[in-house]
C-alpha cells in the first residue's frame, strides 16, 4: 500500500522523486541541529529544523523548531 502511494506521488512530480537536502550541525557535546530542505509541490522552498539531544549514545530528546535561529537558541539552553 505505502509503495503504491509513493509511486503515485512520484508520478505527480513528473516521475522525479523529491530532492531532499539534510544537514547536521554539532552544538556542544551532546546536541545536534538537524535541518531538512526541499521544494514543495507549489514550488516553495520548505525547511524543518530539529534539535537532537544525545545521552549515553542514545537520543534523549528531540525538539522541533520553526526556524534555524530558534533551533540554535534551544540547542544552547541548558
């Protein structure tokens, strides 16, 4: 079922899968800012930001943020 939906969505884009850009930036010893960017169906650029906190080699917290600036502020808070 999911595979069929994916094929349908790719077909809507003229046979091309969406190009997604992912980037990670380390902030301090235990936090990462992850960002993803892509162009939506309407041609508008979309971006999402997440702050990932890692403790003992595992994800301890994941916080979504509305902008890069908000993600940086959250990542620097203790």
